[in-house]
C-alpha cells in the first residue's frame, strides 16, 4: 500500500508515474491501484518449480523486472 500511496501522491503533484511489477491482478488489488499505470514485466517466469523454490523464483522474477526497466525503459 505504501507504493500505491506514494504513486498517487506523486501523480497529484503533477508527475507521471509508472509502477513496474512481476505480477498484477486487477481483480485482487486495492481500488487505488486500478487508477495507476501498472506495467507487468517478467510474468513469463514461473512462480515455483514443482511446488518449491517460491522465494528463489520471486527473486528471479524481480531481477528480470529490474533488468527490463534498466535496459529497455519505456
């Protein structure tokens, strides 16, 4: 919720804000998040391997997201 509040505050101050994440489901998010520009990156990488390694997969997904933002910004 902190990131959402920060993004809304920055937008109300006149800034253009884009939130990058590796997973976003509009049906299961805060109402405020639906008004933001949310870009999903790295969603193609699995969330787990054989029901294990959730934290490792989350780390890799966020690394892919960060790499995408750094190397190929929109």
